[in-house]
């Protein structure tokens, strides 16, 4: 297994803690734990730091001076890519979809503080955006590196294979792992990582966008497994998905906002309306529908997203 053979640049603080949510556990009558990837230590924390450790190591190895990425106007991934690129002395350029909250609030404010070049493109097609990256890159005439939306390619997903290994070293068995799924890399990495390091753990992706996530996740798992040279037997049945998108991507849902409030009131922790609030609503739904046994250990991945909390809720 080649996980250690891919270069990684330390950008964050690992391992992130795992702790029990005592009040939520009492309310739901099941043991709920939280993996604090909101404390990954760069920017305001979040899941993208793990992916960027692999992606930017690759960028550096290829001599990149400019790093492009994309996403929605309030993309946490884009903001964290800018933070990581700044830290490593590369120039971040973000080409974002002109959708949602484009004013200087939330992640836009953080990008402004980092002096990041942000270009909004009025398109729904990422192919237009990647073509624009190439156009600008050629014009700049320096080596550049393109990171896809959400950092969700096979290399980025290795960040969450690594996270599964980290969880396996933290000493508790989890029957269920629950994460948000926005572009697929986190879920694919965790699901593959669970096969490799967490036998008996079931990974559930809570979908916060309307994309064909079954196919996306399966393809990413297979590509990441190929990178690792593992013969793990990856099947559709390993992918457990639930639709929590509600009124649309980055549009708050009633159940998501209730979940954000519940976590804040019961545990003094802040989720976000776009990803983790909706994902936690999925966990609450599973608990209410009797999907957990009362002796189960359930691990909720807090994947960050604080920037969006100040712009979207
Ligand atoms: C806070 C947060 N949680 C979860 C996700 C979903 O992760 P992924 O894009 O890997 O599916 C994202 C990114 O899109 C995010 O910003």
C-alpha cells in the first residue's frame, strides 16, 4: 500500500481530536462522537486541508508558481486553497462561479484579507472555468497547477484515506462514520480508508448537492485505490448515501438549520448551513428512523465551513 509514498506538505495540525458529544448522545440514545476536522489548523480549519497537503505537494514538485482552483462564490475549498498557497509562497488565483453570495462577507472577506485574486465567471459549466485557467496560465507564462472543484480528484481523496488511518489509531471502534458529500473526495477517501483501516465501520455520505454521487464516489474510490496500488474490493454496496440537499446546493434547509442550532445549543459547537449542518441533519434523521443501535458508536466528521456561517445562514 503506497499511502506513505505520496509526498505530503504539512499544512495543518494532526491528528485532530475525537470526543464524545454527551448531550447529543443522551438526546439520541446512542454514542455520538465528533472528529474535529474543523480544527485542522489552517485558515478556519476544515476538511480541505487534508486534501491540500497532497495536492500542493504535487504542485510544488511540478514547480508551480501559480495555483488555480474553483468552486461556488463562498467555497471553503477555494478559501483554504488560497490560504495554503499563500503559506507556501505560491500565488492563488480563484475562478469562482458567479452564484450565491459574492459580496465581501464570509469566505470572500477572508480571501480579500489574504490579497487573493478572485475572478467570478457567469457560467454553470466547470469546463469553461478550467479553460479560462489555462488561458490565464498561458498568459502569465509561469508554471501553474489546477486543482479541481473541492480538491476532489483521486490524489486529493488520499487525504481522507489518511484520515481513516488516523481514526484507526485513535483507539475507538466506530460502527458508523458520517460526513457531508459536496464534491465527493471526502466520502470516497473515507469509504476507501474504512475498507483498508476500519473494518466493520460503515461510512455514510450526506449529499448536499444534486450530483450523481453514487457514480462519482465509486469512480473516485477506484481511482484512489489504483493510486495506492491496493486490491481492495470496492463495491457499490460500500457507498451509503442520503439526500440532504433540500432547496439546493448552498441554500440553507430547514432541517439543516435546525441541526446547526441543536449542535450550538447542546454542545456549544458551530456547524455551517451548506455542509455540516445538513450532514448532521442526516445523522439526526438516521437516529430518529432507528438506524442505530443504542450501543453503537457513531462518528460525525466536522469538516469545517465556518466561513459560510457568516455569509449564508
Ligand atoms: C465544510 C465542508 N464540509 C464538507 C465538504 C464536502 O467535502 P467534499 O467536497 O470532499 O465532498 C466541503 C467541501 O466541499 C466543505 O467545505
